[in-house]
C-alpha cells in the first residue's frame, strides 16, 4: 500500500515540475494583437502552465480586451498622461500621417513631448 502512495506522489511531483510560469506581454492597442496573444495564453494554460498577462494601456478604449477566456492573473499598467491627452484631443491621426516618414525613432518626439 505504501508503494502505491509513493508512486502516486512521485508521478504528481513529476507532473508539476514540467509546468512553467509564463508572462505574456499584451499591449492594449489593437484587437487583433489582443486576440492572438489571448489565444496563445489559453493554449499555454491548457498545457498546464501558469500564465500572467501584462497589459500596458496604450489606448484606453482597448484596456479590457485581453483576448483570453482563461487568464486570471492580469497586471495592467495605466496609460501615460501625456499620451492620454494626445488621444483625447483627437489629433493623433493627423500628427502621424504628417510626420510618419520623417519622424525621430523616439515616439514621444513625434508629439513634441520629451
């Protein structure tokens, strides 16, 4: 009887040793990105892994789109006040279209903010 308990314990320990803790970086700026990363997260959870989703908010209207039905650990990083002001002003598309070919690699310089 003790042999059966020992084997069960051994198999249980082996099974828990092969799971991983995975951090999924899922920026909140597009539904297609969120859906894709959410599906990957669901697959990882189904495989027995522990998934934490890190969501930096880029667009406030996309903040609740995780794309996953199974992720329970979600860490959200709030939207930067400077980018929030730019998006709320409604000028983002005009700024990007006018400067897209000549802009500095630093994203905030596009908006004149340092």
